[in-house]
C-alpha cells in the first residue's frame, strides 16, 4: 500500500521498466553515440511534433537550458509569479542566463493576453530587451491545473506580436493532455520549446527531454554541457524514459480518477479543497492550522504529504498510489478532521 502523496517524483521503476533498462544498448552520449538516448530524443520529438530533442537529467535543467538557449544576458523573461522556473529553481536563471524576470499574475498560473500587454514596455534605452514568455502546463502551484489551448493561443499570439519566443514547462504535459482529452502534440504545437519530465507521473527514475527546432536544440546541447549535464552511457536511464512514454501515458487517467475521488471525499469531510477548472493528479487543501503540524500528524499515521504554503497541503497521486493507499489516507484524514478544518 503506497501512501506517499508528497509528489509524483517519488515513484520507483517497476520490474518491467527495470528490464527495459537492463536490456538497453548504450554508448557515449557526449559523442552522440548512445543509441538509446538518440532513440528517446527522436521518439519524444516525434511524439510532440518538434524537430529535435535533448535528454537532460532534470526538469530544472531542461528549463534552465531552454532559457539559456532562448536569451542573451540581460534579456527580459515574462513568467507567472507562481511558475516553477521562477518559484522553485533557486534563482538559477539569474545565475546562468543573467536574465531579468517580469513577473505576471493570472488565474491558474496563466496570464491573460491583456496582462502580458500591460507588462510590455516600449523599446527604449531604459528597458531590457523583451525576449521570452515561459508558461507551465499542468500548473503545479495552481493545484495541477490543466490549461486549455483556447486560453493559451491568444496569449501566445500576443507574445509573438512583440517578437517573444515561447517556452512551455511541460513537466506534466501528459497529465494536461490526458485530462483535456487532446494529444501532447496538439498541446505543444504553439510553443517554440517544450520540456517534459519522465520522472514524475510517467514513473521513470531520472530524466527530462527538451524539444524544439534543430538549431534551438543544437544550441541547448552546448548549454547542457556547460551546466555539466553531458552524460555518458545514459541509455540505461533513457531506456526507462522510452518505456515510460510508451506505457505510462494513458494510465495517468487512473491517477486523475484517484485524485478526483480524494478531492470529493475530503470536501465531504469538511476540508477546504482547492479545485482547478480542469484538475489532474493533485489535491490542494487549505487549513485553518499550520500545514507543518498536520504533515506531522499525518506522517505519524504513515501518510506523507507536502506543503504548498504555510496553511496549504498538496497531495499528489501517481503510479505508486493504489486504491488501498487512498482509502488509508482518507481514513487518517477523517480521524484528524475535527482539528484541522479551515
Ligand atoms: N516539481 C517538484 C518540486 O520541485 C516542487 C514537485 O514535487 O512537484 N517544472 C515543474 C512544473 C515541476 O513541478 C518540477 C518539479 C520541475 C519543473 C523540476 O523538475 P526536477 O525536479 O526534475 O528538476
């Protein structure tokens, strides 16, 4: 019984995935000679309708390499203030790319075209060079919200009218695609670059892929090397990624069903559940007491959850959470409910 709801990053590779890793043909990927890495990059590019792909160790490196490849030092990057690349990446874009952020508002982590328009300053010696818009789908801090294309396209059109490039942090792109009932390819189509994570709901132990045009990926490959992300016989882990993309996309529906069931049950118990318009594999709870206190109480009962704010909990469903794990967690929440209602 799995009851670790802290993140979908905690999944461990299954036996079948480990078999695929064991069987992988490998070579030195810094020489471009690892057949399994090459296969993963080509497969992911084909799946998302982009020219080329770059295998990187983490979602953070995928975002940082993308920002490096899109910008020059001092350029301005537009991003929602709750987005991972700004909020959770330790200020890395300031360190590596030397860019300046322009932080935007908007519901579900997604600005409107008007919000972007009002934040664009005229070309003038006083202002930085506006260069990139970075979006996120699903949006993590917005409770795993899947964002529909009809909200994204007008925003992207607006960005393009100022000559901005557009990057998508698609760490959970397939959760969004499955929840919206469209292909990952259609959801990626309007973006210049897209990063996907293999090590979240898809269940691989390590790795992300950055996708884009061939010249963009060639440039990104140089930055990956600079950041120390050139890996050698990486086919061992790329094989897990290929397995994940082949077997674990459609099953994300199960994680969404379990999250929906939990959201419903918790709300019936009187918990304040924050639900996005199109939810995926996350449940956010707003408490009237400190999150840390409730996290401790839950952990004493073998239920692990994370905090998304001083009084906000995040529960994430994934490959290693089954129905028994959900029932156990709900029973524990039921016993605590008198203490922790908002
Ligand atoms: N998110 C992690 C934490 O860092 C918060 C999680 O548990 O959700 N983009 C998005 C949208 C992410 O949610 C994450 C990881 C990343 C990028 C970074 O991926 P990694 O951890 O592989 O660097």
